[in-house]
């Protein structure tokens, strides 16, 4: 917080006019100390541009680090998840397709509306969802909602996204309406959704600062934080064998980068390789957003290594 020093002109009243007594000397006012960097203990609004954002991503200060990339991402951000301090940026407000990063909002709406013990019936629409899928979803059989959350966020199952959306809103289309309403309430000015899974890029987009806010919101939910921080999981499941084995697509978790706590990957031809990740170290949490990155795992590691060194 920038403290603006005010110049104070002080003059002492003359006691006993013409008495020749020396004027008292006033000590200059003590310079106020700058308050320490505040930690946001919960999502709270802060003004950035036209409206508030759940995370105080501070774009007014210069970057703390420089990381030259031979093939830089189209957009990116390295930031402190607890203070909003930005350590590195590249086109942080550039609107781009986000592929399966969309599922962060899908997950937020699901946990806001359904408890972990809820059961979900798998529809034909969910089973026929294109591209990445959990697979093996039993037709018309109830599945634990929490299991589908793992299927949504670890292997990025589009089938899980549609099954969960239909459970919450009755249809995927109605769920998309709720997603955009939530984005508006969070003042995510770059963000618009056209699907529950991000598979179709047309009209489905966001920017790095909005995704930083979504990342913080996901980690603020204990149920979701537990899911996105899992490298792999084995779940009871109503299929042959009775178990479902799921593995996280997050490259930082897969390679064992120290302190990784989530969050989500995405890929389409239009969006390229995308990553929103979070790492805990030195008593702090750093988040990184990379959109259309040539190698999001490697680029994220370079940014995080230098970011933690900058924090000292």
C-alpha cells in the first residue's frame, strides 16, 4: 500500500507579543510506517478496472522477476495467491479460449449446490460427451457425486462435466447460464462460457487475471482443494471390478514438483496447452496461469523457481 507523505507546515503561536521569549520548537510529525502486505483470508472484493474481483491481483506494481522464453505463452501470470502480488505477467487481460480450464467454474457451481453424499444418474448425453472422458460411466446407475468431481478435475472428463451439470441444473444448457451468472457476480470481466466442459472454443473464453481469481476460489473450497491436489486416486465405482483408477493431468503433480497443490489443465487446437497451477513453499502460495503455452509444465517450473527465489 503506497503511503502518500503529506508536507505539514507548522507554526507556533506567539506567547506574550513583544516579550522577546524564544518560540517553542515543534518536532516534525513521525513518519507513518507502511503497513505489512495484507493476507486475504477469504475472497474479498477489490477494485480492478470497472469492477471488483474476488482476488486482489495487483497490476499496478512492476514485475519482480523476468523470465525470457524462446517461445512465450500467449498470456500468463505468476502471482501470490494470498496477497495478490503479481511477480510476472504477459498480456494478463488478453481474452483467449481456455479449453478445459472451464471446468474450474463447473466444479465451483457443483460444490455450491450439492453435498458430497449426493448421487448422480448418468444420462445418455453424458456418456456420449466428446473427447476426454472418464469412461466406463454406468448407464442409468447412480454414481457418487464426489467420484465424478475427481473425474471432472483429474483426467478432465467431459462426460463427468455433463453428468454433474444435469444433476445441478437439469440440463447442460441451464448450467451454462448459471456459470455466466456466477462469473458476473465474481466480476470476471474477461470471462464467458458456452459449455460446461470447454470442448467448444467459440464464445468460451477468459484471461489470466480472471483465471487467477477462479484458482483462488477453487482452493478456498476444501472439497475442491482436496481433489485438485491429488496426483491419483482409486475410487469405489459401480462397474466391473468395482474400482475406478484416475490420474491427474497436471504436469507439476505428475513430475513431483515440490509443494504442488493443484489446479487444472486444458487443451484444444484453438486454446493450445493451458495450465493453472498452485504451489506452496516458504510459507507462501504462488499461482501460475499459462495460456497457449508451448510447454506449460516446463514454463511453470521456471516461473515458480524464480518467483520463490524473489520472495526470499
